[in-house]
C-alpha cells in the first residue's frame, strides 16, 4: 500500500507558483526580496495547497546556525590548483573552529547560480554571516546584502568595490608598483603580465597600477587576461613570446599560471632568468619547488583567513567593523628573475 504524501514542502509551493524556492521562503517568512504581487501569489498558492510551517524548523531558523557561508563560482579544475583559496580556507576554518563555528561552502556553475545561493541563505537564515570574495565591478551580491543587513557580510576586496559594506582589503596597487620598480631596477624595459579575469575588481586595480607605473618608468607593457588556469597561463605565454618584440619579463597573477609559463619557456629552450624573467603574484610552496624557484609576492594567507574570521564574528555579534587592510606585500626574490641578457631597443 502506498501512503499518501501529506506534508507540503516549500519546493512543492515553488513549483506550483512557478517561482524559486528562495522566493517562496521570502514570501512565507514575510521578508523583503520579492514583489507584493509575487508574495500574494505565493501565499495564495500555499494556502490552497494546505502548507503549514514546521514550528521546530521555524524556531531553528531564528536561532544561530554557527556557520559562515562562502559561495564559489570558479571552475573546479582551477580551484584544484589554487593555493591561495586553500590557504585562505585553512585560516578561516582554524579561527572559526576555535569559536565553535563552521564553514558552509556552496559551489555554483556560474555567477547567476551563485547569486541564487546567496538569496536562499538570506531567505532561510541558514548562515549567520557570509564572506563575499572575487568581487566584480558592479557586483550584484553587494547590492543584495546592502538590502539585507540582517545577514552580516564581509567583503574581501577594496573598499571602492564594496558599496559601503565592511571590507578586508589588500593594497594591490602597491603590490603592482613593487614588482614594476624591482624589474625596472634590474634593467627590464619591456615587461608583460598574464592577468586574471577582467571582470574582477582586483584585476582592474592591478591593471591600472601596472599601466601607470610602467608609463611613469618609461617602460613598455603588454597585458593578456586569463582565468588563472595553467592551460590559459601557458597559452598566453606562447602568445607573448611570439610578439615581434617580446618582453624580457612576464608577471603572472597566480602561481599556477607562472609555473605554466616556466614550462613553456623551458619547452622553447629559453633560459629562465637569462632569456626571460618570471614573477608570480601569489607566493606558495609550489613557487619554491620548481627550478628555478619563482620570485613572488608574499603575504600571510592563513593569517588573512584568521583575521577575516575574527571580523565576521564581530559583525555577527553586532559590533561595528571598520575597513581593515592586510599587511603590506613583500617581494620574495628567487632564481627566476635577473637582469635581461639583451636590453630591448624599443
């Protein structure tokens, strides 16, 4: 005998009303985020279906979840070689565990699905706070959390991108100047960069700083954008090395792309650093495990994770949090950089 299903779920109401689960949750919990027309439609459909709230779940939704939410919209293959993200999560997790909190990670196939995940968290109250990372110019997540201050949000990015939300930020412009000035001092006059995606706010900040500093130094500067993957890092390196006047140094926005660039140079029998200097923006163990080891910008990423967690916990406790900067970048000089063997005549 098949028993009839008697409990109507939010998913059932969403399907019948032709809206998302998060829209139903907003409407049923009388939260902002849906139009009056949608709210009325959801309430009418829910009543017709006999939906009743679960009092135990309702009580839980109003209590602390002891969790911090992060949504990733990166390609899995890129995240698999992303030492920065792993170190950041390690620092976050360590500090949160000390305070009885957990990380709730969501993975989305694109930015729209990532935004939907944030909407669901707001509607359900399933996290106490969120970390917004990889901020884009005009990022829709910023506006979403400005409208929903009931869920504390910390932005990992420049204050200029955060729309007034509290931030933990790095002086990326200073990092760019540090690299350019070092390469100029070595004698490089034509450098290139394999940058991250153009849509990301920190990429824009670095782009502008590299362009301004190389111009001030009277240097030539080329820039190609990639997705941080070794494959695109290698492809961009091949393109740069086929320029009629190739650069004598290339800066990469991730360690995995820098290592791919080193591999391309080796495959062309180019000597690193004599024929080509290579610099990685992110330092990591991998930068020291290759030959020659890579010159890289260093910052204490696990400690950054600790500090991000502490700021989020303060926000959750209702404390005011000012925009906070990381410690300055340090340039770790290793065997992948040297004076160019031939000075460009450009």
